[in-house]
C-alpha cells in the first residue's frame, strides 16, 4: 500500500510540475549560482537525513513542495528572489515532510475517515507542519544558517489562515511559528 501511495504521489507531483511549465510558456532561467546552492543543500541534507532525495526546480505556487518518494520541488520564482537562509529553510522543511512520509500518513488517515476533513486530520496536519519546522530549525543550526534570515522569512509571510478559528487552522500564525522555530533553533 505504501509503495502504491508513493507511486501515485510521485506521479501527481511530476504531472503538476510538467503541466505548469507547459502552461507558462517560456521558463525563466535560474542562475548557475542558485543551482550550485540547491545542489549543496541537497548534498548536505541527504547526508544529514541519510537519504537520497532529489531537488528539482519548477512552478509550485508555494515556496517548495515534497512527497515521500523523496522528490522536492523548489519554486522557480522563490529561488530567484530568496536569500540562502530562506531557501535552505524551505527545502529542509520539505525534506522533513518527505522523510517522515507525512503525505502517506495523511492519505492513510483520509482512507480511514469520511470524505469531509475531520478534526483529527486538521490536528495531524498542524502537528506535521510544526514537526517539519522543528526539524528544519535544527538542521539550519547544525549547518550554520542564520536564524535571523529564517525568522524574517517566516514573519514576512502573510497569515494564510487569517480569521480562521484555531481548531480549523493547519498553520500557526507567523509570530507563533517564528517563536517556535527560534526556541527549537536555540535549544539545539
């Protein structure tokens, strides 16, 4: 079952990546410096996580995304404009999701429940986001990335769930998220 879910997850991720490039027409180039940075981060995180994940550049409409098959896609626009710390944190966060197979676990939960999202599914997603943030914060400190850049990244993002009551929120508010990341970073 897990292999089937991984395969479907990989297929969906590849289809989304390819289809967005076809729709967008010409694809802007990413500098050689940014590609070297991505490869450096990939090598360091693969050693740290003891895995063989790969990183691609695409159009994600997010900063980055991943699946448990070990494919991480970094958004081209984000990559062109973000500094080293922000890029590292976004990738490390997605590595944590992939490594811990959060997508497979959520899919399994969905199969066990009704079609409507339940409170436990929301709580699990919230827990997974916090878990990925904590791991990314520890990896950032371990690998010498500045916490200031990461906190600026988190605090500069709009609250994607502004006005949604806590029990239905998946993501922490930016200030709460930044405080958690800072605490984990300093305690590592």
